[in-house]
C-alpha cells in the first residue's frame, strides 16, 4: 500500500481523517470533520467541506466541491453530512451537498458510482450503487436514484422524484414524475419511452421476466384506470413474477410525488407508417 501524500500547496485542516495511501493534490482544501478513505485521490483544486465521508478508492478530479451547505432556505446551519461510498469516480466541477437539518440530515451516495463533469447531487438525496450521471446532470433535493440507474447528459430531476433501479433517463430530459424500475424516460419533458431492455439483460433478468415486466407496464399505463388502481389487475395477472412484484412495490410505495412518468398519449386520429 502506498504512503499518504499531501502536496505542499494543499490545505488539510487539523481534524481530517485520512486513510492509508491517500493522495491530496495541489491547491486542494479539505476541512476539519472530513474523512477520506484508503487509496483515494484528490487530484487538484478539490474542495471538501463540512462533515463529508469519502469512501476508499475514490478518484476526484479538479474543481469538484463536495459537502457544502444545502441550497435549502429552511436549513439552519446544523450538523449534517454527505456520505459517499467506495470506488467513486467524481469528474471535474461536480458538486454534492450535505443534507439539511430540517430533513433527514444527510445525503447518501452508494458504491461504484460515476459522476461526470459538472453534475450535481442536491441535499438529502439517496443515490444507489453503480449509478452513472453523465455531464451536467442535475437532481433536486430529496431525490431517490435506484441502483444501476443511468442519467444522460443535461438531464434534470425534480425534487422528491424517485428514479427506479436500472432505469435510464435520456439526455436533456426534464423528469418531474417518478420513473419506474427499468423505465426509459426520453424527451425534453420526459415521457416513458419504453423499458431499458439493455439494462434488464445486463442485470441478469430471464427472458420470461422481461416479457412479464413489459406486459405489466402496458397494463399499468393503458389509461383505462389510474396507475395505482391497475396494480391489483397486474398482480392477479402475473402473481409469480419476482420482477413484476418489484415493479408493483415501487408503484405502491409511500412517496412524496404521486404521479408517474407515463407514455405519450397518441392521437387516435394519427396514422402510423403501417397505415399508409
């Protein structure tokens, strides 16, 4: 294991906990209360403030700022935290804020996540494992991002919105409602554009389970009833599918936002290419 290295121009305050093999590059500033895990690297001009915990094997690129106070007018300046798991890849200009003292008090980021340049994680969010944010992704406060979710460049997620596991949010999408697990939200004002089939296959779902989720999704969003009213119909139709049970669990969970990202409503008078 390599020795810990602190560049002569870096400022590491008394009270910082540095693991073994940590490298702190030129002009970095790490405030008292921060914890940096073993073998993590802060390249240069990185700022880590407040009570921020960065897991082992992280790599943080220049001008990232981690752990500043939340952009929340209700926050009173109390002791809150930012918790980041192991193997994080945090690119240039990324910002992540601590939790707010009028809410749960911490922001949590799981293991093996990648945050590309200038993406942002707001206060009190819960980001799962193996999540990828492309450049300029922004999520508001209190969002929940499921494991293996991918958010495309410039996507924005409204506060309190949930993004299910293995979901995909397209570039520049504005997501204002919850997105189901494996869902694929596309469009500037995002709609449900299908399922993230590639993600489903990568997750190891069997073909029959993929077909079951596809059928369940069509039933849930067929507009004959509100989505939550269709849950029992779907449960009765596919009682043995673990993937469908997982999907219905997401739909019925108690959440701040009560609407879901839905497919586009097609004009019944429009003609498809097959009609011509």
